[in-house]
C-alpha cells in the first residue's frame, strides 16, 4: 500500500515548484521576483506539503489509513489538504481566526475537517494554542500523523533540495535574497544551499512587528502567513546576514505598491520583502546588483485583510488633502 501512495504522489510532483522568475521594473538594481503562486495549490507551501508527506510515506509514518493533522495559518494547510485529497487520505487542519476567508473555503472542500481555535496564547497570537490542541488530539487517537512544520527537519531540507536548485539554475550571480519568515524553514534551507553556490550573497530575513522570531516585543498581528509567536527551530542552522522587522502598515502598503508598480498581485509576505528590498537597495544604489524577492502566494486571499484596509486609508488621506481645494473652487 505504501507503493500505491508513492505512485499517486509521484503524479503530483510535476505540478510542484519550477515557478517563474521575472525581472521587476526597478532602476536602483536588477530586482527579480520568484512567483511561487504558480504551484499546485497556489503557494510556496505546496513544496513543503509535497516533500514532507512523501518523506513520511517513505519513512512509514503515513499509510492509507492514516489521518494527517497540522497547524497552519492557511497556505500549508491548503497545500496538505490538496495533496491528501489526491491520495485519498484524511486531513485535519487546525487554524485560527486570522485565516483568510478564501483559504477557509478551500479547506471546507479539501480537508476532512477544519478546527479553528479561538483562544489566544501568551504572545497574543494563536500558534501555541493550535499546537496544544494538536498534541491533545494525537494522544487521544491512533494512526494520526502530525507533519509538525515547526520541528520537522524536512522543512528546511525541502527548500535546500528543491527551490534553491531552481534559483541556481536561473542566476549566474546573485547578490541579495529577501525572504519573509515564519517557521524559518525557507530562509534556512535556501541560505545553506545558496551560500555554497554564491559565497558573497547576502541573505535578508524579513519579519513583522509583534513576531518574536528576532524580537521579544509582543504585538497583535493580523497579517497571516508571516511571523510567529515562538522562536524558530531552524534559523540558527541557517546562514543569515540581516533581519529586517517591518510594521504592519508598511507591509500592507508594500502589497499595494507591488501591485501598482510591478503588476504583481500577491500576499502579505510579498509586500514585506518588496518593502525591505527597496529600503536596502536604495541605500546600496548599485545598478549592477542582482537581487531576488520570494513571493509566496497570490493577493486574492488578502483583499479584505490587506488591500481594502490600506486602500481605504489612502483614500481617506487623499480626501483630507482634496477637500480644502474643492471648498475653494466652490467659492469661485
């Protein structure tokens, strides 16, 4: 039966990764974007879902009767749900109120069950509450398997063995890589492999205010998919050169700027790396530099949580500025 699952999952492999890289319209350097939303279920987490499920099958942790369970802010759950659906496996997603409506709708079709925790943890987030619930469910049920993206070494090995090779294929020289962080798997895996190939590359991790990956200052976060309320198990293994922490408003504005300036409609993590890249590259002011940002997912799921919020603020500011002019014109 393991061979049957391996045969099934092998058919999905051609739809995972090999995403496109595009040069952006930017005059301070050669700035490129790798658009990960071209993958199987629409995000960078499809790579991790495929890699970890296949490895768990090979290692004997998953068989045809296994129920897979995982904590996720959205993308990883959708990726796992899609793969498990194709394999005929039951998948339980443990999510929280920050999940977008679109991703929750996807899970309502793809997942066997979606459980949404409501209790905030000690860091005013939900991550630790999600993990606590999963541990309880695992104790109460047999033949359940938790991928555990927070501790599973295949998290960073996935990006080391797959995505990094695609970047190496696309660039003879790469000076900067900007990656938003959450579990830390992507930035760790890519940094380890790319530093082998590009010894002088600068790896820049981008985080959100309120996350405690690089800081101890706790703050409520509403942007899903980046940041965490626990330290990463992987980042210390990586080779990072710099960490940039951005406020939520800047990240939201970055999403809108990425759309208006580059025609890239992407999620919160993409807006974050775009802001960080421009900040750093403007200081460098070297048109010969090659820099790459990773765009994990599309913007569709973030219309209410990001795009409408920041666009409404922009409209309010424009209205404040234009009202005196209109009042003056009415008097002429």
